[in-house]
C-alpha cells in the first residue's frame, strides 16, 4: 500500500527547512550577516538611512568591482572598528592620492555630515541591491533564539504528525461498490 503525499505536508516541511537553513546561515555570522554566492545579507541596526532603509531591515548586497561603484549607490562596508555599515556614496576618488586605489566618502541619509572616515576599496562588501523592512530584525531574533525556535518547530512537527495520525485513525472505512475490494487490496 502506498502512502499519499499531501501538498500541505510538503509545504510544512519546506517552510521548516527554509527557516532552519536561514537561521543557521545567519547564526554562523550573526554579527556579520551571511554571505552566499557573491551576495551578503545584513541587518540595519541604526536609523542613519531611515528614509530609504529603515532600522531592522535586511539589506542584500552584491559583491561589486570597486571601480563600478558610483555616487548615489548605497554600499555596505567594514569600518576601521570592524563595524559593518550601510551608507550612501557621496564622493568617489578613483585614484586616491595617486595610490591607484578607489576610495569613497559616504554619508547616512539622516546624518548631517558625511562620515568622518573614508571607505577604502578593500573594505567594500558590496552595493545594496535590495532591502526588506523588518526581516533583518526577525532574522536577528531567530539567530539569537535558535534553541527556542527549534523547540517550537519540533512541537509543531509533533503536533502535525499526531493530528495527521488521529485523522487517519478516525477516518470512516472505505466503501466498495458491491462490497468487493479492488484486486490490489485483496489479501491471499
């Protein structure tokens, strides 16, 4: 006898897998975000870009050649104190002090002045390609409470299996036309 696979079961397990994988990726680099296939994700922790990228947003950046970054791009970079920051490029120095390096002057949209520290090309993580409000805060919560999340998911899984079995047990017996079972259900 073959067991039917229900779409709801498949959807449930896919959702659990996505949550666990996302949380695992995010947990491995909770302070740094995550990096996969040239894309990185970071949570915005301050309101310095509030008008366009609200605090708590997840920003997705794409690794970009430093020479391709232009004024007006929002970039994510590592500051000298190892903080990861997302700010807007206001000036690009393509050959900073004849070194051949690209250097950026950046500014948070809500900050009155440009950042006091220039961003060297080696500190560039990428250009922001997408921001998703509130998702960063949710992922931070998952990353810092993974034990609780896994316990809740485990409880949901047990409840789903128990309800599924209960419904199977209480299902009415099959009725066959003329009280004759199909050939594949007759036991010798």
